[in-house]
C-alpha cells in the first residue's frame, strides 16, 4: 500500500507553501536465496513521512526555496539495508531562462 497527499497554498503569486504526506504500508524485501533457490525475505515496517516546503518568487524568473524533509525525524528503512536520513533540509535559488 502506498498513499501520497500533497497540498499547496499560493499567496499572491509570490509565496507558495506546501506540505507532503507519504504513507508506505508493510513491504517485503528479498534478502537472499536458500540452497534450493527459494527466496528468503524480510518484512519492512510501515513508513509515515511528513514534509514541508516554501517557495518565494522574487520575480517571474528568480526565486528561492526551502524544503524540510522527514519533520517527524523518524528513522525508517525505505529500501532494505538503506536507512533514511532523519530530519533534513534543502534550500536553493532558481532562475528561469
């Protein structure tokens, strides 16, 4: 099961505030194969992820953004043996030609 909910709010075409909510149900990961070539699997826990973002449009061509990921700071495994980062952020500037 996978569910994604996104919401954005635009304030006078200058500021866009958004939120993302992701929910992954239980997943099965392939670990290895036994001697008779049958798969050995593991069950991964469900994942709940919440993100916020804000974008400021200085002009129609120039703007900046800030994205806050995993606001609940949960340690989860989306892919087997690859745990996620905790709370993290990304910011930058964008320019359109």
